C-alpha cells in the first residue's frame, strides 16, 4: 500500500515539475525547450503552448536535400558507355571506356563532370556534361512535360432508373462527349426512399448504357452500390485516347505555327518602319543640300565688274586713276 502511494506521489510530482513555469521559462517537455510566457499572467491555454512548440519544431526541420546522381569518383570502377551532348543538344556516343579514361576525357573537354545516367544498363551509361547545365535542362524538360500532359478527369452523369427516353439520350450524349475528350465517366443511378427495392432496373439501365457506348468505351468492372446509389465507371478505349493525344498535339503545333507567323509579321513591320525612317532622313538631307546656293565662275566675274563700276563712279574715270587701281 505504501509503495503504491509512493509511486502515485512520484508521478504527480513529475507531472507538476514538467508543467511548472519558473520566471517565464517552461522546461523541456519532450518537444522543445521553447521559452514561454507565464500562463497565469497572460491566460494562455496548455493546448496553445503545445501548438506553439509543434510549429516551432516544424520550422526547425532541415530542408530537403537534393538527390544528386553518382558523379566522377563516386562511380564504381569498370567499363562505361559514355555520351556527351553536341551543339544541337542531342547525345553523341563516345564509345565504351573505363572510368579513368572517361574522367580523363571529361577533364580534357574543359573540366566537365562524369554523370551516371543509367546504372542498370550493361555497361552502365554515363554522360560527360556540366552538372548545373544538365540539371537545368532536366528540370526544364520535366516542367514542359508536366505542362503539356493533361491529367485525366472523372466526369459524372446522374440519372434515375425511371428516366425518360429524351433525358436518357441527353445523358448518353454528354457521356460520349466526355469520353471523346479522354476523360473517364462515372455513371450513377440515384434512388429515393423505397425506390432502392428496384435496384435491378438500375443494373439493367447501366448495362444498356455501357453496351451502347462499347465502341468508344470499356467499363471498369460491374456496377457497385454506394449507399442508395448505383455507380459504374467507363474509360475511353486506347484508340480514342490516341486520337485525343494526336488532336492535342496538332492543336499545339498549330498554335506554335501561328505564334511564329505573328512574330515574323511583327519583325517585318518593324523592319519596314525602320526603312521608312531611313528613307525620310535621306530625303530630308538631299532637300537641304538642294536649297544651298552654288557659287560659279560667272557669278564671280559679275561681282568683279560690279566692284569696278562702283569705283569708277566714286573716283571718276581718267588715265591716272586707272593706272593707280590697275
């Protein structure tokens, strides 16, 4: 009895020591040694302190390290099939060589890296390239692939087992449209109240719908019950998906071609405007040159005669004056 009482007292003291705040500092309690404010002074609940400590630990987590492929001396010795990118960005084979020969070749090509690309091949495939550029090209290709790839969506059509013929044709038309877009379609039959006892009619309706669309779609198993509803998922056939991807590539190609034509038109317009500015500047320079007076020899003779006549009028004309100014 005394032992049990002693153990209970020790447990209580341990819990009290783990939660007591001394001079605004809470001791370590398993998560962190976060300095806290006294809960009695600021009315902070223990749950809030727990969340603060957990958030603090999440912030202290180390960032994820980049997973680099084996490079240079990290590659195991042995024969390697070595490639290197050419000017067009395509891999050019250099042949099979040992690791030391490949490292010497990489050093000879400007201190590049020897990167292990496919370790499962026989012999393993390595590439001589600058690792930073190799990583940039790889990330760029991954982003473009993710951008161009369209994720498959699951579209849903809902109907009742008592659906009218016209409404049924509308639902089937929507399902066909979704399938031709490359999406999966979930066909659901909804039951209300006691209608659940007619689930056999629901199974028959779904089988009829799947049979009428079997030329473009295949069902994924039998219809399943989901609460009060029956559901069946159909997926487009491989040839339909292939055609969808071909149409998508054709659309992307047409968009790129249209963009190139637009850029060429802008470039041609800019060059025409530049040529027009140059021509206008040249014509302005020519016009300014035409407006300038041109001195000729006849005009100089006329000027001399005018000067002589003015001197004759001023001093008179006699033999002494003519000898003086001749």
